[in-house]
């Protein structure tokens, strides 16, 4: 009987130990999950515009202290020796000359009216004369033909279709103010009224925008074709609120071309429908959004500005030294490239080997500090990795895309050109809140593409819009032609 009781006690104790072990394992797993959640929340709170992809507008009232990765040059602020300054030059043919005669000596009160001047000092004032609306009346003759006895008349000029209407120039200015300077329609009319003492109705802005969109269609087709053929293009995407729904703005640009398009989707489906990336063969500069990678007929280059912000976050939150050393390496490569931009197309072979080897050393150092995590028991799916491990995997797999700027000087260090082009569209949304209609968003992006390209190519914007309304839109040239 005693033996049976002892055996029963042992079984109970064994069962209790097994139960406690399982319970302990569950608690350990729970602690790990809670630690991961706490870490994720801490990382989320620590992110701002200086160490992540978050925009500055999301920083809130407490802005992060500005941190520049640029090294001090040791030069004094302001224009440097040999810098060519810019100022208003004296005009050889001023429209007005006002002479101020000297009648009396300011020192002894002697009358100088009959004394000839020995010199004439000049100062010029550049200003805008008062401007008012001009009304041009077109009159066509009506006559009775003595031969056929029919009443006939001449034709009004092309575009003069109403009894009273606004001309191309004020329509061009209305469209420019609304689309490029981001003034709402009512304020556009108000500004024109303040300038010209004649305020058109806000409906004029809608009419002008529709006309500009129609007449600039050949220019947009040329922009798209030239972007497909360009050696290097920049790409970015950003959310837009349109007709009560979230949509996406897609940008393709160079330093002489800009193309905007809105689409319901963000990824490959939208990019393929737009068509620029589908037909491209050159280098595509973008951030790490994976949809771009699906266009494998292109060569890809990554934005290192995004990468630097991620490395700053890893260094600040995980205190891993390799991240700061990688920042210093990328900045050093950029400085080396900038120093040789005018004399070469790529860094020397020995520099390329040195920088690539140092890059590999830092990535391997980081991988040693961040090994692949073990899979937790009874957990399905992929193992969740830390932020440093995810970044290191990307650095390891995409070295050529990240360092492409040192092998080919046509490729920039970052994608800032695209981000600058997108920024003003986001400002439009911030001012207006959203686009009320899909047609309004499409029209805005179409005209903005045209105006941005005109400005990049150095042409006069108002003339380009006015000429478009006269059926002669500005057709962009190639990059080399624009540079000339």
C-alpha cells in the first residue's frame, strides 16, 4: 500500500513538474512577445523626420534637433572668393529719365541755374507700372454682295467666339496662380482683381484649366516619351485624398522633365498602367519600395538619403557602432564623388575597391551583431527580425544599387529631385484639404507636369501657357537641348 502511495505521489509530482514547465515556457514566450511589442512601440515613438521616412509635418510641436551629416568645410559663411555675384544692372535704355537740376549751392547759397554741370550721377529704380485690363473690340464688316445679293461678313479671329470673353493671357495667369502657385479659385480671382482692378469670376479658373489641359496634350505625350528614353529618371509616390477616397500620386522626373499621374493603386498595377516604367531601359532612382524592383528590364539605384535616416535610427535606438561607421562611409564616398564630378565619370578603380571592401566589412560586422533569430516553438510563418537585421539584409543584397552613384556619376546620391517635385503637390493638399473631384485632380497633375517641365527647361511659364491656349504649346526638348 505504501509503495502504491509513493508511486502515485511520484506521478502527481511528475505531472505537476511537466505542467509547471509548460506554464513557464508559455510565460517566457509571453514575456518575449511583450518585450517585442514594447520595443516596437518605443521605436515608433522614437521615429521622426530625421531618422525615418516620416514627413516633417508628423513631428508635432516638439521638433527634433536638426542634425546634419555634412562635414564642416572650415570656410566662412556667405559668398566665397571668386563667386560671381548677382545684382540689378544699369539699363542702357531706361523707359523714363527724370532729371533733378541743381539751382543753388547747398554750401554758400550761390545761384547755379546758369552753370553747366560737369558730371551727371545716375541711379535707376526698377518697378512695375500700374496695370489695368485692356479691352480689344473686334469688328467684322457685313456687306451685301451685288452679284449674288447675299449678305456676307468677314470672320472673327480664331478663339474669339463670344460677345464678351477673357483673353489668353489672363486665362494663363489664372491657371498658373491656381495650379503652380496653389492659390484657391476664389483667391485667384481676388488677386487678379487687386492687380488689374477687374476681378473675374472663379469659374474663369475652371475654364482656363480645362483649356490648358486640352491644348497641352502634345507636350505631355512628349514628356512621357522623353522620360522613357532618358538615361536616368527619378520616381516617387505619395498618398492623395481625392473625392473622399485615398489615392496615389505617381511621379517620374528628371532635371528637365516632370510627369504626374494619380491612380487608385500604389504598386506595380498602377505603374504598369502609367507605362513609363514598363517601357524604360535606363537607370531608375527610387526608394526601397519593392514594386519598382518588379520592372527588371531597368537598372535600379537606391536613395541614400532614406538609407542615412534609417542608419541614424539604428545608431540612436540600438547603439550599434557599425551604423554610424556606415553613415560616415557613405558620406565620405559622396564627398569623393562630388570632388571629381567635373573631371571624371566614375571613381578610380582603387577607390572603388577600397570603398566596396569597407562596405562589406561593416555589413559583416553588423550581421555578426544581429544573427538570424531562432524560430519560436509552435509559431507559424516567417521569423520576425529586428530593424537592424532587416536593414543589414537589404545592405547585403543590394550593394550595387546602393553604391551605384560611385560607379556612374550620372546617378545621384539620393532621390531628392523626386521628393522636391512631390513636395509641392503635398502642399496643395495641405492648403485645400483634398481634391473634390477626380477630374480636378487629373487636370491639376496634367497642367502641373507642363508648367514644371517649362520651368525646368528655362522657358517663360506665362508665355508657354498663353501660347498653348493659342494652339502652340511648348514642346520640351531633350536634356542636352534644354541645357543649351
